[in-house]
C-alpha cells in the first residue's frame, strides 16, 4: 500500500512521516500505521531517498499479510468453536459426560483460539518488513506569484 505524507522528523536512516488516515480504514492498522482513529498518524519508514523534514513523500508498506491476519482473527476462532462443539458432541455421545458438554467444550476451544491468534500476531510482528519512503513528491508548479503575466 502506498500513502502520501509529510516528513516531520529524520533520525539516521529513519523518517517519521505524518500520513492522513482515510475514513474507510480508520480502525484497521493493516498498513502499519498505529490505530488511533482519524487525523494524522505517524509511520516510521526507511528513508532510502534521503528525504528531509517538510518534504511530501510517498511511503510504501507491505500489506501482503492483511488477508492472512484477517483469516486468523476472524475465521480461526470460529473454526475452533465449531471444532470444540463437534468434539464435545462426539465425547458426550461416547461417554455421556454431561448434557451440554459440546457447548462447554466449544467455549473452551474459542477461548483457547485466543492463544493461537496471539502467537500468530507475535510471529507476524517479528517478521514484518518496515515501511519505506520510495519517492519525494515535488510540489506542482503553482504558476506565477503575481498577476503580471
């Protein structure tokens, strides 16, 4: 994903870029921007083009993991819940443990899926590639400053 922002600070080879969050993605965070709602957010990006404070730049972030993360966050807990319910029915049918053992085991599996999601999140954060400033956007020529053309 590419975003346009303004460099607000430069430290060594890292640029801090203020980017405007779109309304449609105000709670996602998939682009690597801290989830803080509307307004300006800050991205730490590799400053490969040697941008300086005040320049408008294009920042590229890796979003290839957004679909994987969505699957893990939404589908894995549902699969764990269904697996727990199914396993609870099988165990209850074989051993007659208790009347609604399937629901209890489903909830236990659902809570357990939190550990899987959390572990996946830590793994993804460790292997995450940082954002990069890929282009300095020159301000378009505003034309003559006076009306004597």
